[in-house]
C-alpha cells in the first residue's frame, strides 16, 4: 500500500464542515449492509439492487418527462428524490445508492457526454490518440466540477431518516477509459483495447489521471454522507486476465488506497468499499482480489455467471462477496423468482462469509415493479441463516 504522503488531499469541504454535516444526520436504524461488508454472517443477507432508482419505476419515468438525464444527475434535489423513490416504495431494501452516472468523471475532465434515448451515452469527441490527452483538464477541482453530487448525498442522507445506509460510487478507470476512447458503448472495444497494445505507457498515464479524479470524487461523497462505496468496472470482462492485472486493477487499487489514506488523514473512521469487476472471472483474477489489505476492497461484487461456492474457494475468507442473481430472474414470474432465490441463497450460505444480496448486474427497464418487490420478499425469506 502506498504511503499517505503520496496523496494530495483534494479541495473539498473542510473537516469541521464534515463533522457538522455528520452530526445533522439521523441515527442509522438498519446496519445489515455495513455489518455484512465488515465480514459478519448476518441473520439474513442485506439486499439492494444496482440501478434500483431507474426506468422500471413509473415514478422515475414521471420525473424524466420534464428533465433530461444529466439534469437529473446534476440537480441535487432531483437526484435525491430519485434515490429515495425505491426506498419509499420498497421497505425491504437494505441500502440506497445515490442517483448519478459514472460518466460525470469524463465530464469533469472536460469531455462532452450526451445521453441519447436510442443509443445511451455518447461522447462526441472521443480520445483516439495520445495527442488527444491534451484536451483533458489537467487539474480537476472535484468540489467545483462535481459538488452537485456531494450536495445530493447530504440531502439524501437527511431524506432517508436513518432507514438504510447510503452508497456512493464511481466508475473504474478502465471502464471510463473505454467510454472515453470509444465515444460510447461498444461491442468490440477496438479503439480502447488497441490503446493497451499501441500505447501501453500512455494508457497507464490516462488510467492514473482518471483514478485521481475518481478517488477525489469518492472522498467527497464520504465527507458529504456516503456510508459505503462501490467502484463499477463494467467492462472488466473485455480484458484478458493479463490485461486486467496489468492495466485495470492497479488504478482501482490506487483509488481504494488513496480514499482510505485521505479519510484517515482527515480523521474520518473510513467506510467499506466494493469492487464490481463484471466478467473478470478468471481464477487468477479472483486470487488477485482475495486480500483486502492488498487491494483495499472489502467486498467483491459478482456477476451471475459464477457460483459463489467456487468463488469462495478462490478468494478465501478475507474478502466479502456481493451478488449475484441473474437480472433476468425478475422476468421469471413469482414462482420462478422464488425458486431461484431459494436455490442461490443455499449456495451463498454454503459459501459462508459476509454476503450482500444483489443482482449480477443492473435491473433492466421492463421489469414490473411488483416483481422487484417479490424478489426482495424472497431474499428476506430464504437468505435467513439458521
């Protein structure tokens, strides 16, 4: 782990302001998530769902009728409202996650990011060669560029009233680099992956630059009230195990170490951090991620293509796990949902250790809200430990 002297404390709210904010929050009534993230085998699995504030909810769609996507992200009152919607609807949820998007980091770096209804995210001027790196902002003041997110987190903590913890997040550097080089989503990742072959040195420089902004963003979220963090590496599975170890993992480790070091310097007790490296499922990769003292990540998020018992054999008992129901189980009807939750819950109990129940990726737009509610009921029922 790097020494604290390597990290520059970002321009954020001062320590006195953080303590004042923290004291204004109601006491937490449900700490299942935080206990599982510390490695406890809780009486049942805490459950939340990636993208739980989103397009499957009619109340979300109602708000979106009059506001653009990034307007929702960048207006604290709206972002807080959207974050609270699933918590208000589903009393069985054990966590909230702030409504935002991982692509606010490229925006802070000076890139234009659009959200087009038919295509998803579009970056009109992608980075194609190292000469394009000069277009990026060299020094990013996260308080200036992304302070709206911190304000939304503080508003949301107050709006939660202590019902459940609030999770903050960012995208992982490799995933953000992929969007920045491709100009949006991709099936082949030709532009971004070719960087790793053509420009390995410059790739690492870009990944480190992105990692610094991500770390500062996460620190700011914690000081604003986030009680746990997650780093989303959505495109980790596009890399070979070698490329993941060489390019994607080191900046993620840099993020976790920088966040924990700066929080310690500021006198903050720290928070647990989850790494969700979707698709990076090689046994060698799991072994690299098995020790939180090395990686800085307390919990690993799993996608739906792996078995928790097998993963536990790879990683051992030091790290906690999150996941990993197939998102399409929510289209399986009540009987199908219940059977799968019962089956996979038994696998998780057999795996042992701290478990946070979740989908193996985000909830999709056509899910019926009542089926999401039934899924949560079933997790409560079948994840109970004897």
